[in-house]
């Protein structure tokens, strides 16, 4: 079994690579759900959506979220009437998923059950597991107000001061049982090249999760989301810098140092010796994940090196 910890972009791209070079039945992903937001009374799970659409081969890879070829008639209509709704774009096909998820949750199903229902409907053999069935919400605090992560990212394009990152309800949320089982039973656990602060840290911060990962017997490897001094997508750089962390593979290795055996960094990464001093083995290779070929190449590379 292979388990990937992931948000909706970098980790998702690697997940796609694995699904296309290895048996999907052996590929599991534990998804961040702290980006989830309620909009128009609908439960939107951006990272679960992206992982689901990617596995089903329907993600809009250019935009990085939503369904390819989707139309936005619903969005145009609703924002014509209430213009303040315009900041968050929900496609017409995408809307169907949010409505189904919301209704099933209201009928009493858990987020894991709903996600399993959806993966079944898309005939997927891999498993996509939300990190928790309980609500955890990421807020960015600018020193005066705290804003939901989606507002911070989509509405403000990360252009606001960051004084603190808050995972609301993290102390009460239980990690998903299936996620814990995967950590115990997987031979290879990959921390995907997702944002360490807002995609991976919520998962690791769930009660008992980090310790279980430390104690698990599988090989644990992180793929750096940073090439040079910049992440390949999203606000990871800005978040790391604001929290006083070095924006480099070394900064990422510091966050995961008690957990991982290996870190995979860019082939020209200059931090190898510094990372080794943290007690982590460093593997250098091409970690660009732009095309499907890139994603397959990195997945094959990881399988050859670390999965026997
Ligand atoms: N990202 C945007 O930049 N703008 C949007 O309007 C937007 C809408 C959206 C709707 C559904 C969904 O599942 C994801 C959506 N995203 C949008 C992506 C999302 O904001 C983030 O990229 C993730 O939360 C980060 O992993």
C-alpha cells in the first residue's frame, strides 16, 4: 500500500502520476479538509474535489481546480443578482458535486462515506480519504481580523499580512480511522509536494496523527514543494516566510524532520548537506510536475527507489 498526504495542487499532481503508473487499488490519499468552506449553504471541499476530479481524469489542469470544460452559468446568474458572491467561482458541473455532498452530509452520512460514495460513482479504484470527518477550518490572522483560508487565497490572492495561521477546532477533531489504518499499514508514506503550512500541517496536527506517523514502520518520504526559493504553486512561500521559516527545501525538511526518512528535492538543490545534518536522507531528481509525463516520471522514480 502507498499513501500520499495531500492538498489540492502539488500532492494531487503526484497522486495523478502514481495512478497512471501503478495499480490504483494500492494508491491511497489522505486529503486536507481544513480548506473546506460553506458557500450558499453548500459544503465545498476544494482538496477532495481536486483529488476526485484528478483521479476521474476530469480536472481542469490549466486552472488547477474545477472540472475541465465546465461552464459558469449558475455563477453568472447568482452574481448578477448578488454581486458580492462573485469572488468564489463555482462551475455548473462542479455545483452538482457540492449539492450531492451537502445533501448526503445533511442526511447523516460522514464526509468519508460521502467521499467513498463519490469515488464509487466515478468508478475509481484508488481511495480518497478525508483527514477527518469533523470540521477543521484554516483561518489566516492579519493581526486584526481572521479570514477563512479561501478568502485569504481566492479573494485577497494572499495579499494580506500573515501574523498567524489558525486551525479552528483542530483540538476536537478526530483523525479519520481509515487514515490511521493507512498510516499503520502502508509500506510507503509520501508527504506530497503540497503547501506544508496549510495543506499538510492540518493533517499532521490532528490528535495523535503525527506520533502515529513517527512510529509507523513504512518508509516515509516528503517531496519538496519548493524549487530554488519558490514553491511551484500557491501561497506556501509567503506563509512560510511570514511564520519565520526559510523558504527552501531545508525549511520544508525542518518542518518534517521528526517524521521522514527521506526528502526528495530538485536536482540542483543547494541544501543537501544542511538537510543531511537533520538526519534525513536526501534524494535529488527532477521534481517539476507540470505535465503528466513529469508526474509519471517522478512516481516511477519514487517506486524504483523506495517501494520494493
Ligand atoms: N480557486 C480560485 O483561485 N478561485 C476560485 O474561484 C475557486 C473556486 C473553487 C471552487 C471549488 C473548488 O473545489 C475549488 C475552487 N478553487 C478556487 C480552488 C481552491 O481555492 C484552492 O486552490 C484550494 O483550496 C487549495 O488547495
